[in-house]
C-alpha cells in the first residue's frame, strides 16, 4: 500500500493567512495532496485525534485551541511521506525546530505550532479516518519524479 500521511493546519495558521505558505512548502517537496478541506473540527474529532495525550497538563488547552477556528485537514501520499513531512515541519517545539522548517519559521509556541502531522503509518491511517471517508481520497498522477 502507498504510504499516506494525515496533516492539518491549526486554527492560527488559517487566521494568520499562512495556509498557502504551508501548502506550498509541501508541494515544492513533491508531496502529493490526495484530500483536503477546511472545516470546524468537532470536539469528538479532536478528542479522538489527541486521545494519546488525554490527561497531560497541556491537553485541555490543546483541545480548546484546535476548536477555536477553522482547520485545514489533508491527506498526503508518497514514498516515505511521513518522515518527509515530519522533517519539513520540524520539532514539536518551535524553539527547537530548525530555522528552515515550517514550525521553525512560523511557530509561536508549542501549542500554536502551525500544523499537526501523524507520526506513524498506523496513526496516519487511524487519524485520516476521523476526518475523511475513503471516497474523499482522490487518485491522480502527480507530475513529479521520485527516485526514492
Ligand atoms: P507533534 O505535534 O509534533 O506530533 P505531540 O507530542 O504528538 O507532537 O503533541 C501533540 C500536540 O500537543 C503538539 O503539536 C503540541 O501542540 C501539543 N503539545 C505537545 N507537548 C506539549 C507541551 O509540552 N506543552 C504544550 N503543548 C504541547
Ligand atoms: Mg504527534
């Protein structure tokens, strides 16, 4: 099966007008977008998404933040796409993220760190199902040659 990644742009990214900037960085790396929509996430969706963090001290703030405005949810596809995307977005803490990474350039705090991206194949498949059904994932040919 082709490797797929679930990613969403957090509400501050939409509010700051950085949607295009972030998507453009993914596109320039040859990453294929196979689903994308802007939504107001529901409490059920974000609690399911972040269930591994339930009970941690930052959990309530995180949930409140991701419900504070629209998010852009996406599914990406490509060879080693999960590692590639995690590399491009950078460390969870914008202070530790390299300057050229998305979080290293635009992140304001650990909570407001611009994007969420799944960290494993299992989590990516689980997380994309919270926001998309299989019919919403489109197939097309991206005009980029991968040598990986
Ligand atoms: P990730 O987004 O890089 O995968 P995770 O550890 O999975 O990082 O945490 C999920 C989200 O929870 C982070 O993106 C961040 O917004 C928030 N978070 C994680 N750790 C902390 C923390 O120590 N303080 C505040 N927020 C945190
Ligand atoms: Mg994570």
